[in-house]
């Protein structure tokens, strides 16, 4: 239901869990100019507010709510940036207090009662969280898989906003002040598209109370963000980069352009294609590059149906770069040539089907499905249709789709263990 224009409340009744899950998502266009501010806001939300000015008080409050959880996260989907509060409380039917009302009260405090003074966010709190975040972002430099992924993304996407990590960068974060972030925060509350999702075994009176309580929060009308799918034109030139790092294991990553979008007629075919290529342990990249030829410590693939990006990752020895790159490309070529066995096709379908049903036992995934259905109603596939489309995928479908893949970027982190 619509609380205000651009502020929506989604109640999902589900009896299989003993908890009630809350997800509050703030959504706007991905931008280098705002991502660092949003990361800082994320940390400030779960640290303190006017009613609970210290992290110790915040944690004590959660403990008093029968061990409730309150966590924030940041993510990208398409060309949108998400700033999310996730909260989980025990269903009130199992305890002696109204945990749902307490949760909504805490969300109210986090959103509309931040710890501020006349200049911006509380100086000591802000400085501490900024320092912690700068240290964390600096530490990601040691996560070589993360570094390689960001480098490949920067090569693949021509839009600098799309190439920016969802958790920002040290350079962007260092520029922010408590005044700049608070000024943005006030604007964000007024302009971001907001979706509030609540999942649990709720009674009618609890539903009505939830609607009443969220309707009383001081949300205002805003223009909802309509688009989320991002499409980049296929490039005629493949961007390549090699960088040396003081690591034993080199990392080779390839970025392919594809034209599949979430829920379209080729969506399940892409699921199968990715499964055969590198999505599972029986996939070509794993069995050929890693197992048969022993050219990789790991080799896998994943695709994003909101941006048209398919990524292949492999951990290799630096001396094996040329062989590994040739063999990885050969696995894509094998799909184009129709080198797909009946067992590869059927095993991939079975594993995709199993993964689908396993995901139904995750409250977060159920919320995500309901959210996507609201966000992209014309693209959403109900269970029966999803399963039927999966069953209908043929070898010929996979071959046809494989022929449309285009290599756009190659990044090689060359291991240089001695740091030469």
C-alpha cells in the first residue's frame, strides 16, 4: 500500500518463521557524488540516535527486545543504489511484549531522530564512524578478489557512476563532513523512493497496527524512481588491463556483455547458460580449466540481469595466464558451437530448480521476490511460470544466446609475491 507518493508499505504474510522481518529500503540513482554520504549514514543508523546516543545503549535496547537484530547494508541493482535497514524480532505471540511496535519505534528513531546538533551529525560520533569506515575501505585493498572485481567493473562500465563500488572509496569518503552528510540526509528523506517490507505470521490486528504506525511517521510525498534496469551498448573494443600485486595467486577476470534483462524471454536460458558455463561444480569452467587442465585454483561465472554484465573469475598462476585465458574463452566458444551434453543440460536444470526451492526457506529471499514483483510486475515470474520456462529451455536456446555474448573487458592481477 502507498503511505505517501514514493513511500510504499508491503506486508507479506508467511507462517513458516517464528520471527518478523523488516526491510526498509531507500533507493536512488547510483552516483559518485552521493555514495560516500550514504555509506556514512548507513553506519550512523546502526550506531546511535537521539534516544539511544551510544552504541552500548543501542545494543542494550536490542538485547532487551529478546535479541532483536538491527543492521544496515548497501547495494547496487541496475543503476540504483540501495541503502537498507534490516531488522528481525521474535514474533510477539512467543513472548510477553509487543516486539513489532518496539521495532517500528526503533526504526522511527533511526530515521527521524538522528543524533545531531546545530551543525550536523554529532561530531564525536560522526568522526568515529568516518574513521572506522576509512580504515575498513583501506583494508579492502588486501582483499584481492574484491580489488580485481572493482577493476573489472571499471573497465566494463563506461558510466563512472556504475563503475563506483556501492560501499564507496577512500577518496570519496575522505571528502565528506558531518555538515555535508547531514544536509544530504535531510534531502534523502524527502526524495529517495522508500519501500518498507514486513514478513511474518501476522494477525489482522497486527497488520492494521503496522499500517497505522507507519502511516503516522513523518514521510512526505516524493516522485518515485521508476527505472532500475541499466543497459550499456555493446562496445566494439575489449578493454584490457594488467597490474602487478604482491600475491602468490593471480586473478584473471573477464567481463562479457549480454542483452538479457530480469524476467524477459531469455532469462531462464541465461540461468541455464551460466550454470553450464561456470555456475556449478559440474560446469565447463570448473571441470575443464580447474579439474582437467589444472590451470586454475577456482573458476566460475555469474551474471547480472539488471546491467547486462556476465563475469568470469579464475585464480591462476601468473605463468599460466595465456593458457588459462585461451581455455576460458574456449569454454564460451564451446557453448556457441553447441558442445553441450544432455547430462550437462539436465543436471544444470535440476540444480537451478533445487536452488529455487531452497531459497523459499529464506525470509530475506521471500521479501526480495515480493519486492521484485512490485518493482517489475511485467518481468516477475511466478513459481509455476518460472519452473515451466526452466523446463522449456533447450540446448538450441543456450547455443543461440551464447552467440550473443561479447567480451568487453579483461583484467589480470598478476601475482608478484616478492613485490618486485
